């Protein structure tokens, strides 16, 4: 079977919209959480989010093209452009029939849907845009990327809630490994910071209400955690067979060596209290990677900063890694980015690969009062240098969807 490597990375995030800015912010322990200023949040319980602030779609795509895409699709296309350029790909030198696009979104074009619903009620059905549906549907990010680069291979838009990025990367890994494609553009995008999303998550008591201290609101594994912080963006990577990458002398960031997926089969939104689904996904990923627990150098946790979620992930890690669990560093970058929902897995995969490249583990910030039940090594508050070869990235989603990817330094 083909070995699968990563040759390109692209990011749009609350910490920056290029790889270097994003990575430096993570290493420095910066927070991208800020007060929401796009709409009136006076009556909302949560009034903060991880918003993307340095993004101009019209400058990137032109006014006409930008207006034909919802914000989530703009993010996806911008991150894909970065990844394509980073990979050094040229359309005339690759076989379009052997290039796939696996990019998903959990909520899709909700901003466009809400805007056009307002038009319907205020101005009537005659004024609703005919582009509403194509701008709203979640597969449009993958479609627009495929159109932009003229790819004719398999195109898939997984919808596995907050595990989308890992699902896309993992399934793309298997597609290439089987020999069915040479290249796959993979990841996720999300732009769901809207009044209705904020209200729903807030009324479900899922969100942090630490509104007076936005930078301290996302605090995975801390005893004072009170919910996740919504965020937006996109994380896109270029996966390629090793043989194809070598033929064109591509720079290789890392190798993907395993993928595991599972279902909690437990609850619509709550994770299994004993972390059974995450445990199964991690175990399956390590098995496919042919990696023993004591070979893992770092774990990038899903860790959204909810009480039961962080605790169940801790339990799952202990079950997989046993007596050595507390010896493996666990990084929770959502403490800085917030929860990018369907974009989280792609953004986290990029952070892990940079970590393997640079030998630096980003911190879990806001570790002020450790939860005695969450007692692993969460790399508290400061980045750490380490010799890193193999890393695990966890992503879990509503409905009990779990996806885990194993990366290895390439040599």
C-alpha cells in the first residue's frame, strides 16, 4: 500500500490566517477569543467567540466571486489556496482525474440562510436569492475547491460534526493508500457565529459565559471551566502519496500512518461519560499505524473545555495508554483558538504537524486550578521543547462521532 504524506497546509483562524502567524501565536500561548461585535449580544448568555478578524474575501477573490460564497466557503477556499501554494502544485503537471477533495462543514452556510430568511419575511419570496441553496449547502466548500483547481477525482463532504476535519483527513488517507488517488485536498471549514447559533448553544449551557475575561474563557481540563467558546475558520491540508510527492521533489511536512473512527452510540450531544467511543477510535488509529502506546510522544486533545467532555477524554486516554498515560504530554489548543467546530480537526492537524517539525508542544493555557479528576500532563501555560516523532490528534463530535489520526515525522 502507498505511504501517505502531507505536502501542503493552509489555515484561516482566530489566531491568524497564515501558517506562520497561527503557529507563533500557539507557541506563545496567545488567545484568539474576543468580544463579538458583528451583532448585538446584549441578551445572549455568551458574548465572546474566536472570530477571524484579518480576512477580506473581496480582496482575495474579487467582489463578484466573494458574494457568491458563504463565509464558510470563503474560508475553505482561502485555506485551500494556501495549501496548494505550500505544496508547490502546478495544474499542468498533475493528473486532475487522480486528485480528490474531501472537505466538510458541520453547519454550512447558516449566515446566508439567515440573511435570506430575513429577505423572505421582509420583502417576499420574489426577492429571495436564487443562489441561496448552493451557497448554503455544506458540500459547496469541496465543490468550489474542485472547480477552482479543476479536479476530477472523488469529492466528498463528510458531516461528522466537530470531528469533520479528522474524518476528512482520515478517509482521504485511506483513499490514497488504496491507490485510488494521488492527491487529496482535505479538511474542514466553519462560519457559524450567528445570533441563532450563539443562542442555541448558550441555552443548552454549552458555552462559557466568562464574558469579562475572553482570553481566559476557554480553559480545558481546568477546574473552573464552564463550557466551550465558539470559533470559526478553516484548516486544509494537501495529502499525497509518497511516490507522487517524491517524483515531483515536493517538500514533505509529515506522514500520516493511522486513522481510527468510532461511534459512542450514547447520546445526541453528550459524550460517553467513560470515553468509550474516543477510546475505541484511539485504539483503532494506533492499531492501523502499527504503533504501540509507548511510542506516542504527544497527544493533541479534542478538549473543548466542557466538564464532561474533558473528563471523558482524560478517562479514554488513560484507558488506551495505561500506566504511561501521565508521561505523555497532552496539548489542548482550543484553549487558544476556541472551538472551530467543523474546522477544528484540520486546524489541529496542522498544529500537530508543526509541533513534530519544530520539536515544540503548544501549551494548554488558562491552567490555573487543575481539576483533580483531570490529572494528565496538559503542558500547562507554557510551550515545551521535546523530541517528537509520533503524535495523535483527537476529534469528537455531537452524535458520538469520533475520529483520530496518527502523524509521524517524515524522514
